[in-house]
C-alpha cells in the first residue's frame, strides 16, 4: 500500500514539473524561451517510459509518462506555431545568442540583416 501511494505521489511530482511552463506559455502567448530540443527529449523519454509501464503492467509509470509526453507535445506544437508566426523575432533571438562572439563589424552586419528581415516580413 505504501509503495502504491509513493508511486502516485512521484507521478504527481513528475507531471507537475511541466505545468508551470505550459501556464507561462498560455498566459504570455510566447514560446520563444522554450527549449525545443528539451521538449522533444522529454516527449521521447516519457513515451518510452509509458510503453515500459504498459509492458510491465505498472499504472503509475504508464499514466505519469504518457501524461508527461502529452504535455511535451503541447509545448512542442505551441512552440512550432509561435516560431512560424514570429519567424523574424525568432531569428533575431537566436542571433542574439551569438552577439558576444562577434566583433563590431560583424555586429553591425547582424543588426542590418535583422532590420532587413523585419522590414521584409512586415510587407
């Protein structure tokens, strides 16, 4: 009995770790700061553990990980939709990560390219 309770408690905590991300994305309508790779890995890991739960007849593992996989899919789809809708902003954001490695000339070129892309997408 204690093992079953502990299993469901662990399931609740495992599911809860994605809830703040989903809430933040839905409230802010912005998915720029999510890691697409991390969400894909979470999906694959959750699906794998979910299949393991089915094969081992372990309802806690099954329910937890299929739920986590579903939540990861929600984040992946929302991020893909956000990127498609905000492609110019996404490209600027990605390029900003590289700014620390640029010299002044490269920085000016990056800013010019970003402005041109924003102007092009706005037409």
